C-alpha cells in the first residue's frame, strides 16, 4: 500500500480512523485502519483541526510511512475534505 491512502471515513475513535478506499494498483475497495499518534497534523480545508472534528463520511487523505520490511504504518498527516453528507 502506498501513501497517501484516500477514501471515506467509516469509523473514528479518539486515536484511530478506518478509511474505505481503493489501494493504488487495485480495483476493489478496502478498509484500512490507522492508529493516529497524538502529534499527527490534521487539516480540514486548509485549517488545523483535531481528531474529534473527523466524522464518518468525511473524505480523507492519510499520509503515512512504512519502515522497510514492516507493515506498521506511521501516520504523519490527515487531510479532511467535505463530508459525503454535505
């Protein structure tokens, strides 16, 4: 899986977000769970926001890095777009 991962938020907690989207190079939808560190940069429409501001249905782009040989994803930024219900 490559960064960023883009899709729609299907669930969110205080320290995690599940995003449903298409993995680059594949054609089927996949839900990916991300654990969000407290120092992650979160932006909605160019303005800083917090995890509590992310809602189910929001369009997001999650930037992350993986260490070579590891499947653990270190999230560095979340860009939140408009909610699918708006």
